[in-house]
């Protein structure tokens, strides 16, 4: 290598490091502290401890297994809509580790940088940097599903604009850190007749385009009829999994966010079916690890006197299982008394303090100031709250609507920019059903097809 090359290398390195700088964000890009030296065999990179860089990139230059610089492999970070990748001419790393500027990164089967994830026994952080290793490569719970590739969300859709959500303080935020509000509807029991036919592509498109919804919640009952935990005598696990997968794909095709809700109800204590829950969340989080639009709700409504301590114990078991596959997904946990006691969380939050939110449910005719006060207390104490289910009627999902109480709840939702899903996308003859019992449409609902609750919710979502 002729004289002056080192200067050129430095100049080129500057250009190459610009994208890397954003990527590493806060990391010291000069972590590979050492120096370039040259001898008869060419250029090498010598670390401060005297060892030589081998089989790795430094400043965009490839040092081969002998530690010699190989010009033809000059490489650089690239960013596309789907994420970061690394390019060297026409080559790019695929399903492999690559050491760049002293840090190890893993690239997936499409060549994208993997973040917040265990790769076997190695963990890569939010910047994709390998940060820890555990002794065993065996997962906490072995998933039975296959992993889906990163989807492409339609341009301009919520998931395309906001990406992987994060929680900052009490606020749900986009990947970039702007405050966002998810708003939408909850399905009815996914295999129950009054709701199952409303789980289709056109229905979700109606909710997105006509209502302005950006969120669907998929209610996977555990013990009620056709539940996940009451045996294949009623509805098989395969059928349930297929229904969930279909629903997630309809939402994903539209770039909507989607909550997979482990809908405990009759089984008031989430620990009752903890082994099923562990497998379920291992399966789902593995399958959807690459989906920025999937959120996990780990227990709908603990009840029957189960304490926050017991729920926390459950959450502290399930969350690490999800994190192992999907390190940054937003996880929602239910709270005591049918997800009302969010005020109890602050004193003893779950162990994982990142991207976890706590669930509050209300039915406006029944739940008034005393529950609204719990919400205020929780938020004032710094607890991030997500309203994954509510209606404006009574707590049994029926009875009369209380518009006054509903308006007060609406005010709170607005004040705190809270995310929410309304119960439920069914035409059952009950007040909380969003579709009139007389309507037989399964998508394309017009105002005349909507129940009073449906009209109210559509207005709320539309921002009226
Ligand atoms: C209700 C349905 C109702 C069904 C019942 C089964 O609306 O048709 O018969 O479940 O137990 C909740 C629960 C939600 C309830 C809803 C209304 O999360 O599953 O759905 N509700 O009772 N919490 C408070 C109210």
C-alpha cells in the first residue's frame, strides 16, 4: 500500500462511520481502540493490547483471518425501510455473526441486523451489539412455532410510520420516541359465532379506513368455551393458532398494531394455567419476533381475589420467556380486580422495567370516579397504563349506557393520550357489541349497522 493511503483510509472511514454513528447511538464508535500499521504484508490493525484484528471489519476495512487488510472487501453500513444491513460490494452477511469495529453483530436470513434478542445463548442489545452470554443455549421454553420474516407494512400505515413501539415514562411512543396513541377494537371470543366472522381482511380494513383505528386486540379466551386451556374436545389448538395467525396477518397487511390477548376470565388467577401460558407466549413471541406491530397482553383480567403479588409473580415468569425471543416488544400485564387496580403497581412493579405497561379496564356504567381515581393515582406515580378493553355500558357487557360517565372517561383518555381498545367486535344481543344484532354484515358496516356503543366508539376513534 503506497504512502498517503492511511490518510485516504481515514477520510473514507469518516464517510463510512456516519451511518454507523447513528446506529451505535451513544456507543463509542472508536471502541476498537488501536492503530493502523503497515509492513511488508500490507496494512493491519493493532489493538491497544498488542493483538491484531482478524476476521473482522475496522473502519470499513476487512482484516482477513491472518490479520491482513483485503481491499476487495471494503464494507459499509446501509439502512433500508426494514432495518440496518452491512454491505461489502455485492456481498452481505446472512444468518451470521460479523465483528465490526470491535463489536459483534448478528444478521438475519434476509441480511438485516437483529436487535434485542437471544441468538442461541448470545444476546444482542437495542443497537444489535452482542452484550451477554448465558451458559446454556437451551431456551427457557422451546417454541413449537416457526419464525416469520420481517413483514413489509404498507407505506404510510401506522406500523410503517411508528415501527417498534417503546414506553417512555408513562407514554407509549414510536421507535423514534414520539408519543403515539393506539386506538381500536377488541375482537369477541375468536371462535365465538357472534364475533368470529368479523375477523377478516375487509373488516379490519373498514376499522382502519372508516373508523381510523390503528389497533386490533385478539381475545384468546383460556377457560371459557373454546378456550386455549380447556382441551381439544371443543376447539383444537391448531384451529385457535390458525385463527390468531389469520387475525395477525390481516392487521399486519394493513400496518395496524395487534395485541395478542391471553384472555383469562373464569380462571381468575393467571398462575392457574401458567404452563400453558408459558408455552403460548414462547410460541407467539418466537413466531412474531420480527413483527414490530405485535404486542402481548399476558393476562386479561385477574379476579377472584388474586393479589398483585401473585400477578407479578406470573408476569415475572412470562415476560422473560417473551423477551428471550423478542427483546423489545411492548408487553401488557393485567392487574387485580378485573384489571382495575393499576394504583397498586407503583409500589412493586414487575422486574422488567422496559416496555411493560399495566392494564386498566372499565365499563362506564359501573366504573366511575373510584376507578378513574385509580387511573390518576397510577399515572401520577409513573405507571404506564393501557386500556386494552372497555365499554360504556355495565360490567357484564350489557345493561344501559352511561353517556355522562363515558364522557368523563373520554376526557381522561384524551388528557393522558391513553391507548385503548373497545369491547367488542360482535353483533351479539348485548350493549357492548359494536354491531347491531340485526346486522348480518361482517365488514363494510355503515352507521346503520352499528349499535349505539359502536357509534360512540367510532366517534371516539375518529377523534370527534
Ligand atoms: C363477555 C361477553 C359475553 C360473554 C362473556 C363470557 O361480552 O357475551 O358471555 O364475556 O364470560 C370483561 C371480559 C370480557 C367480557 C366483558 C363483558 O374481559 O370477556 O365479555 N367484560 O362481560 N370484563 C369486564 C366486562
